C-alpha cells in the first residue's frame, strides 16, 4: 500500500446560469462564508473548512461542473502525478493557480470530468469579529442559515464505472471502499477514498449513457438534527428537495439531496456514516441484481430515490473553455 | 377541578439598561422576530409564537422585570379574576392595553411581582416574504441565529414560597405539579401549571431573603441539538452561560441558563420534559433535606448549579413606575 | 368552552393473530414493559406511562382493533357521558372493568369503532429493581430496544369524516385543531384534541369506503434521534416500515409508520410537533384540492406516503364479541 | 511524512477487581457484544467494531490497565517496529498472540504503560440471528442498553508529557494534533493520531506525579443524543458520572466520563469532533497559562471538570505479571 498521490478533496467549481440565486442558496441557507470575489466568481467555504475556499461559483451561460480540485500529498507527489497524467494522455497542463492556492496541474478523468491537483494552499484568516477562542476551528460559527461545516465529497456520473474507478485507484491512490454490481457483473457504482472517510469520490453509472456529467457535491453537518433543520428551512424557502432525509445502505450516510437554484444537485450529509481504519479493508460489495441488496444499498430507511437520481446530472465544462476565461 | 382563570403565559416585559445589546442577544442569537417598536420598547416573538409578541424589551436605567402577562380563559374569566384580585388587595387597576392586546388588569403577586391578565389578543401577520406554506406555523423559520420556537415559562424568586404558590393556585387556577421541601418542611420551590406543561410558572425561595425578584424567562426549542447549538454559539459570541446544558430532575427539563447582556437570566429549554394529562396528578415531592433528592432534583445529569443560581435575580419594576411611562 | 367529558387517551386494545410476534415487536423492539398477563391478553405500557397499561394485546383469530379507552374528566363526567351516549344509541353498556381500571362505559363511534370511557385507574408500581430516583418518572428507563416513552394518539379510518368528527366534539368534548378539505368541500381528515396536543384522535376518510376501520396507534419518543434509531433497528430486524421518518405538514409530527407483525399500523412519533395553548384557536384548514396544500399537508419533508396509507386498515372487533370473551 | 508504523487502535485490556459488575456495565448498559470467554477473561466489541474484540476484561486482584494494542501498517512494519523498540530498550518480546489476533510484540511506553503491536487480526462473524443486510456493518444493532458503536481512543497519564509524546511520534508514527502548554512552557497535554481522528492517544500530565497510569478508554457513539441517553440511563442505574455531557475545546469532543464499577474511567464520545485531512496540519496550541485558553480548552460548554479528572487514574499492570498468566 503506497502512499496515495492525493490526500484530500480541496474544492469544487460550479458554473451557474443563475449566480445570484446560487449564491443565496449557499450563503444564506447553507451558511457558507464568502472569502473573495474576482471576475465572474465568488469563493466560499464552510465554517470548518481551513483553506481559502472549498466552493467557487462562476457565472456561466449554462450550469455545469467547472472543476474538482484535489490536494496532493506533497510537492513531489504533485509533480510525479502530473508526469504520470501527462503520459496517460489525460493531462491538460499546468495552470498558475487561483485565489487561495498555488500552481495546479489540470487533467480529466477517462470520462472527461475536469479536475486539477495542487499542493500549495492558502489558509483562511477570519476578520477580527469572526475570530474564535476555539483554536481548532477557523472561525466563529455563523449565525446565518443552517450552516454546513465542511466539504465532504463529490459524485461523478460516468458512461462506464470501471475505467474511472481504476483511474482513481491507479493514478490518484484511492482505495475501493464499496461497490455495486448489477446484472452480468456490470459495475454500477464505486465509492473510493484516500482517508478513513468511505468516500471522497463516488462514481456512478449514468443511466442515460452520457459521459462526463456531475452528480453532486456534498457538504457535511455531522449532526443529524441539522439535516432535519435544513430540510425544514429548504422547504419553507422554496428549494426543491429531490430525496431524503434518509439513510443510504451504501456508505451509511444520513443524506439529503437538493437542487441549488442553478440546477446542481447538492448533498447535505447529516452524520459521519462510518469510518474505515482497517488497512486490509475488503471492499463491501452490494449485488444489486438481487432485490434485497438493490433496495437496502440505496435506502436503508427513508423514502425511495426517484428516477431523476439516476438520470439527472449537469455537464462538465471543458478545461479548454476554462482556459479562455 | 374548576376551569382555571388563566390559560397561558402571554408575554414578559424586561427592562434593560443595555437595550441594544439585549436586542442583539434576542434577535441575532436567539432568532426572535421584531414585531414593532414604540417609545422605548421593542416587541419580539419566537417564530412559533402566534400572538403579536411574547417579549417586550424596554430601555430603563436599571435592568428589571417589567411585568408578566397571562391570558385569561375568557372575557368573563378576566372580569371575575379582576374583581377577586381587587378584593384581595393585589389589584393595581385596569390598563387600556398595549400593542398586541386589549385592556389588561394589573396586579402583583403577594411577593410583589408585577403581572397583568388580558383576554383580547392580536395575532401576528408575517410580511409577504415570511409567509409559509406550513399552515400551522405563523411564519417561515428564521435564517438567523439558533432560533427559539416559543415562550415557555417564567420563574420567580420569592421570600416565602407558600403564599405565592397558594396565590397562583387559588386565584389564577394553577395546579401544583412538583414541589421541593427542605429542612423542617420548608417549601423551597414549587412548579405550577394550567396546562399539561409541568410549569408555566415556578416559584423558588430567594436565598438572599429578598422579595419580588425575577429568576428567568424560558424560551423553548423542543430539539436537544438546538440547545447544544445555542451553547456553542453563545460561547463563541461571548455570552455567559451560567449552567447547563444539562437535565434537571425537577420537570425533567433539558436546560441551559444564560445571562442576556442586560443581566436577566434566560433559560433555553431543549426538549419537552414531560407532559401531565392525568386529572388526578399527585404533586411530585422532592425532599431536599436528603442528599439524593437534593442532588437529583437539581441535576439529573450535567454540571452542578452554581451558587448564583440561588442568589442572583433582577428586581421587579413597580407598576407605579410603569404607569408613569 | 365547557370542560371536556374526557381528558386523556387511556389505552388501546389490539387483537393479534400473531400474538407472540406482536409482543416481540412491542416488548423487545419498542421497549414496552409488561404489567400483567391474563387470559389471552398481555398488558403493556411505555416507561413514562403512569397507569397500569396503555396497550392490551389479545390473541384472536383475526387482527383487529379491540377497543380504545378514554379517561373521563371525573366520576360525574363519566356518568353524564354514559347517559348521553345511551340516549344517542351509541352506548353498549357498563362493564365492570379490567386489570388496571374500574368500571367502564362501552360505546361505539358513529362509524362503529369500539370505545370505552372510565374514571378509576390503577397506577403502575415498578418492581424494586426498576424504581428510579427520578420522582416524576414511573420507573427506570428500560435497557431494551428503542424504548418509547408514552402513548400519544389514535387514528381512525371512517366512511365519512364529518359525523365522527362531530361526535368527538359534541359528546366527548374534543376541539377541532386541523382539518383537510378536498374536492367540493368534502372533509377528508380531522385532527382533534382535549389537551394542548394537536390530537389525541385523528379521523381520516377511508379511501376504500369501508366503515369502522383502525388506522394506527401512536407512541411517543419526543427525541427525533430515537425515531432514526428505531428506523435503523426495525429494518435490521425485518419489520416493515410503511413510511417515514419524515415530517407531516398536518400536526407537524416527525413521524414513522410501521406494521407490527400482526398487521396493525403503529406510528412512532419523534418530536412534540407543536402544542396549542390558545383558547381561541382557529382550526388550521388545508385545502387539499390544491396541489400545494395536498403535498405540504401530508409531507413537509421526507418520502411520499404510499397508497396503502389511505387504503389499509384493520377492522374493529364488535363489542359483542368482546363481551363473549 | 513517512507512513506510520501503526494505523489503528486495536484493543484494550482492563483488569477488574469486580469483573461481574464491569461486564454488566459494558454489556448491559453500553451494549457491547461478547465474542468469547477464556480463562479469567471476557472479550467484547462494539457493534461496529470489525475485529474479534476491542475490549478484554480480565479478573484481577486490583483494577488496572492490562495493555493497549495497536495494529501495525503491515507485517513488515510490525517487524521493523519490533526491532526499533527492542533497540530502544522498551521492547518486552514477542507473544504468540491471543484470541482474535496473531503474534504481538510487547513493549512499554517511556512512562511504563504496557502495549503491544500486532498485524494479523481475526474478523468477527456474527451468529445467524445477528447477521445484517447492511453489508458495511458487522452485525445487527444490539437491542440492549445504549449501544456504543466502536472503540475510539485511549488517554494516558504520565509523569512527563514530552518524552511519551515524542515516543509516539518517533516510534509509532503519530502526528501531534493538539497540545496544551502551561507555566514556563511545560507541556501538560498532547493529542496524537495516525488518522484523521484528532487522537487515537492522548497523553496528559499526572497531577500527582505518578508514572504509568491510565486515564481512560473511549467508545464512540457519533450521535449526541445517545450520549444524553447514556447519561440518563447511567444515572438511573447508579453508575457514577464524573463529568459531562459537555464539549471540550481540545478535540471538540462532545464527551462524558464515567467510572465503570471496577474503577476505570471510560469516556463516551457523542459526536465526531472534527477530522484532520490537511497533510500540513499545524498543531493547535492552547496556552493554559492564560485564563481563556485554560477554561476554553477543557470546557467549551458544560460543567467544569472536577479535580479527580487530573488526579485519578488506574495503574498499569506490568507485562511481567501478564506473562505469568
């Protein structure tokens, strides 16, 4: 078991065709803090996110995934990974960096999702009024909305799971924590992580057959009550809940899926699910060709997942487009 | 068991020598909504309080209890009660009313706490943006602070418990739900209600021997997590917690006591404790001359109550002073 | 507003064709305590139920509602009510009583649900090992299952709502707290109470047109986490959840519906919903002929209610059959 | 940052002079499952612990720490670590293993706490009736007590913090997550981990100056409500709570400390505190020579820690004594 090349989900960029409403959702309802604005982008973070930002919202003509950024294990790991990605034909070159982090190497998954990996990060420094005496928290708890604590994971929709799953394992160093297998052994979902979290990335088969779409980004509460509070508030303020609150069998997450006004699905994660400390962890396999696993893996308790959960995603913006910005 | 003369705690007026800070505490941290401002007063309510206000904060040179208001069972009950209070020498006369309610009959408890009873109430009507589709809630859930839901009860400090307890029972129709008895049978605390709540009013012996002081007003969360959230936020924003979160034996309340910046103790009530539906309820008696009851009645679990809990209170403003306003 | 004739839901008798499994469900999973066994019946109660029992499970050839028992406001109220019910042709005569209570007057609702009203009750006395120092709780908290605290309410399916609703109001003294109105003003549901609880009884239109069926009995947790714990455990142990956990708009209950092994629907109630203290409460009306109210009244958040929720119920056993026991 | 030699807390052995009562505490109240009995020992685990056991209770004349076991990163890491420990003079030799794991290398901390490191582990296999459809959980959720989910960490009392802290970092590969510094720069506490958990081991200065004592073992709930449930039940059943429920500043743990009947302090851990994913984490330093940090690091909210928290611990049993068993 060699050390993984990446160690952490760093941030996600979403392109929104309704940036004001998207910002209202993340800032007013989910209590994210604004770190900066630049160009057509607003940079945000949860109150327990340590870095400059974990979410970048960029205005665009079409709602899409901008990119997903991973933090490398070290400067050397970053360079080695860049070389390997380039050789694999998945690299898209170095970028000088953005607000909040140093140079980043851009790449795409085999399914086409735009990603980058970086090493140098800038830490968040709160304004005087938001400094806290709680030294292991970057700032005071916001008094706004039902504030999420930190970014948790991303979920990608793909045409075929196996190649993307293998890419995350072989290149980025992820371990396969859980997997769903369907008819004739087809892999329909994979949950991978580089930490004791069950996943920092999930890869799910796109029921429409499309490539490179984005399923969701997840923010973490850690307290189940907050998920219920968020549900209550989101309904009150007219935000559409797609599914939940409920408990997945897979990952054991106490989940809720909502659509931010721009159209990206966002997961709110109510508890901690379970953590994996065993270095010889055997991938949990759900055989969804049988009824029990099919039902129990999706929903341990709570209402069923609607059809949209398997068919709706937003496209990825091409790195080429980003470059032009 | 005749019908009680009063049926509900209607509102509380607090006099604050630091009205801006007091308002910040109730509005920004506890999420109360402002209904109106008039003269030196601001009127507030929790988002599940149906009437115009449940809290009136009035600027004053000294922090004090302004008054406690009860809603009568009916117009007739109000008039009958006014007559009886006048005959008892505790009446202070009719007042034409205030924002949010009709005429009120003013009186004092045998220990001198200023109170009033009223019948006609004005209901709260939210502005367009705060109207909710949840028809049994008066407004949307606020996106500010850790919002309390509704007013719950008041707690009075008295020189002698028995006369005040008897007054609430004989005049206002309260039933005695729990009681603490100390050395030589002395009554040290009484919890009384006119509804299945264990108390809308508690009467506790003032360890300093003072008369007519006010111990606290309580607002209700109903969700234990919110009490922890409030604790977290209050510490972060520099508000002093006196005791809790913890669970009282008496009333089984999951409690926390904090001091609003003006100096009034406020209880935040995390769960529902227990409810009493039995018409032949036998008063629960804690004999605090024995160690077990002494400890268990105060604290079932959580840190001990500090000395201040028994010695600190704010004085009552005299009705005469109010009249002059 | 005259005093209601009844003040409290006292107990429910369920007839089970699988009494062992039904007992396992209530005793092992929901943590109810067994008070007594007699004949074909087992008597149970939640650990915060004060009386001898709140649930009687009786073996029978067909699962059914045995009866619902109400506690009268007083001995006089009991007698007056019995006379009125007799005159209305709904009375079924006095019965000498059962374990845990004195004589009871039997009657049926206009839709045929067997009920009784009683005054004298026997309090539960725990065995030595279950005595608690918490003087306002009848016994120690059980260390078994996810223990419910107390009985909460019953829900009746009826051919026509209005006559049954009116019966509860005119004879038993209930107040109408919430109501659902459908196409052409048809009443499709009514929630009634004699206390600040939103309901001790709900009356819902039976979508199959049947008469006298029973929808569910509800037990109360008061802590939302316990509902999630119960959901987790019930799935693990193979009990079928029909709907929830989720939040109703109507009553604001954080609910879950499950089928005990005999086939009776049981509601587990996770929080306190809201309480009504206003003596001039205006019935909350949901107009379910419009989409918003239709959806929001059933489900504020959580998965949708399945068709069975409107069509499945268990029949009532006739009082005549009971008499023969 | 080289890979740590150990990756996980594997189990803890406690020696109890009251083994029956100790077993009642862990099994009946905390819901641990018994895996095996052998000799004077009982082997237990939480329902989300994957290995054969995480707790071994051994009867002894004096209550003490038996030993703490760590799982190595690999077979090679185990052997390399054994060599280094032997060279350091802290090794106590190989042992053929115990129920549930293969050979183990025994050692002591510089302060004398008996520990072992092992690689091969046996997984728990539930009996048929406890098999669950939830494939990422080793068994059904127990229906007994307030069941803890998994082992979390240990806390050691030491004469001097720095040498023991350095030992964990240099030999076992721990990273220093938080630290408390007192008068004149003296280190009074250190929190270390090999995973994103803030600590699998804490090292605290023993205020009595003793060496090699054990402060506590912690089991994890992850749901704050369960900590309150445990508090409620523990008081009801006569178990002494030393402190909490409350929230530490250090580690942000929602904690409670109780004494199992044999006399060992046990921490119950209600939430997840916070997790550390940043590979360049800067140790959080609390300067407890200033009032704010002194108070906030111990108690963010909740009652104060009593004197016993700093002075009471149980001794370590010598490995030599264990060998003789």
